[in-house]
């Protein structure tokens, strides 16, 4: 089954190769030229992502930010924010506890040193707040029903594409749900073991170099073949 959409995590996956010699950008351009839709799914806010990659963000057809809490696509005319009514009270409590140093439209950034304190605050909102690891030493507090997979399904609904025709590559524990719904999934070599145990292909190389490996192995050698689940 031919892949129609490829989605990439950002930190620990597209980085740092997307910023460097252009090899990754060139390979992304190759698959975009044959009609494949490209997306990013990240724990970062849109502002942070834009600050890191600038105009290169426009190369992607859609962005899933804040671990699925925010979806933006000019191409699809789509901008959605999954923010429950109670979330302002959650943010207020985190700020009161000195944990409001990195707040996006929805997600609350948490450093590793504040993790236990953040978990205690989350427990004050049973079933409403979850804390996810986005990098080895950084976490996000988000609504319990938010994840990258849910956001991707929203995008795919707009595109009219089945999840079986989507490929994904990432590195973190917060990538597990999205990897599970895609027809083909991969993890870079530096990925969490939890993600590696869920994907169909584990790269030999790390971060952006692993993405290049993934694109060589999958998109350039196998596009059009039955590498996705039926």
C-alpha cells in the first residue's frame, strides 16, 4: 500500500540534521516532489518550533504541536486547539507552585528537577492531567485525552487518508500512540526502548542521521511496495 503521508517527530529525530548540510532537506524535497504529504508532530509549541527552524517549517504541510494539543495547517485551512474548559485552573495551579515557566497554548513544560512536584500538582486533578516525557530530561503536562495520535487522526480525516497509508518516525515515549496507528513506523537509534518495542523498523543511526537512513530504506527503496499494513 503506497504511503501518502510521512510524519516526523522533531527533537531527537529531525534534529540536528535539518539544520546542517542540507542532505535531509534534499531527501524531504525528493519525496515531497512525488506527492507525499509531510508533517511534524512535536511536543514543542509552534512559537518554539518556528524559532528553531524558521522558514523550514513552511516546508511541512501540517504541524502537530504541544503533543497533539495544537494542529496547524495553512494548506488544509486547519487550526485547532484541544483545550478543555478546566485547563485554565490547571495552569493557574501550576503557576502558583512555581511551575509556570514554560506554558504554551495548552501544554506546560516541566524540567526534570521539578517532575515530582509537577506530579503532585497533577494528582489534584484526577483523570484530567497527564505528564509525558518529551526528551530525556524534559516533560509536558497536558490534558489526559490529548496525544499526537488523536491529532493526526484529525488531520487525516481532513485529508481523506487512512492511517494505514501513513509512515511515522520518532524517538520518544510520547511517540508511542502515534506510531501504533500508522501503517509503517520507525525509531531512530537514540529512541526510547518503549518506542523501539512498538515500531516496525529501528534505525542504526541516531536523530537526523537516522531519519536520512529511514528515508533511504523506506521511501526511496520501497515506495509503492506493500510495506504498510493492509
